[in-house]
C-alpha cells in the first residue's frame, strides 16, 4: 500500500526568504491534502509546480509525485519519478521507490525485472516487509510460470509425434552416441528440426547430447 510522505520542507535553499519557505511548505501541504482526499490531479499539479517550476529538489515530494501519477494510472510518468530516487542517500525512500518500480513490473513478461527491483528495495531497507513479501510472491509466480511453460512445451512435444523420417534420424543419432560422437549426434538432430519440425519430439535427447558435447569440448 502506498504511504504518503509528509515531511515539510524547511530551510533547504540558501538565501530563501521566509515567504518563499512558507509558499513551498503550503504547496506541499496542499498536495498532501489533495492526495489524502484522492484528488490526485490536484496533487500532481502542486508537486509539479514545486519541483519543476520552483526548482525545489525534495525527494519526499518526488516520491509522492510518483505516487500521484501511479494513482492516475500514468505509469510512465510515475516510473520517471521513482527512477530519480535510485541514487538517493535516503535508503528508506530509495527502498520505497524500488518497491514501486517492482510493483509496476509484475506483468508475466517482466517478472524477472520485478524481482530485481524488489531485491534492490530489500537491499536498501532490509526492514521493508512489503518488499520482502512481494519478492517472495513474484519469485513463486515466476517459478510457476516457468513450470507451466515447460509443461506446455512438453505437451506440445508429446502431441507432435515424430514422423518415420524423424525416427530414422533418431536411430542415426543413437548410433553416433554409442561411439561417443556427441557433437555430430547433436548437430544431426538440430539440422533435422529445420527439415522436419516433428524432430522436436526428441528435444530432451538433443539437449542432453548437447550438454555432453559441451563438457567434452572443455
């Protein structure tokens, strides 16, 4: 769950007047109130003015601007804000930023990236239990996905019965294996796939022979 950071900006700018500081803190407070009332577009407007127009570099505001963009489903803009904190010296803020980047990368195609982000989040702040939970959850889902892909491929191979030509090719490869010509057997089967896709039925055999050939080449 996103937690809004509510630290006010104090004397951060050399030469800043009391009025300037008051204006800055008022903008930030208005942004926080808008966020709490789920007026995320108003929050974005205030934080953006603070950061982009007034050129105030405040990491809490950058993080919260990312949160507001995220709630508006403007994930590219949110990601840009979170990435700004990758080199932050504030390990807690950096951990939250990485956690958010991970949460935005849980698509099946990007789960490995999500794991990497959650790992960085934990590294930055080992006490971040949400990041630890998400890391283990994505790790489990990734393993399940890999198993599913493996099973689907195996089912596909099982259904794709080898042709007579593929069976004869396998027999030739077996004879080559018997005389320890593993690389030739592997190459024979790989070339066979190009001519007859049903040779893929023997993918497990091809992978094992290929592994042995690589070991022997060392």
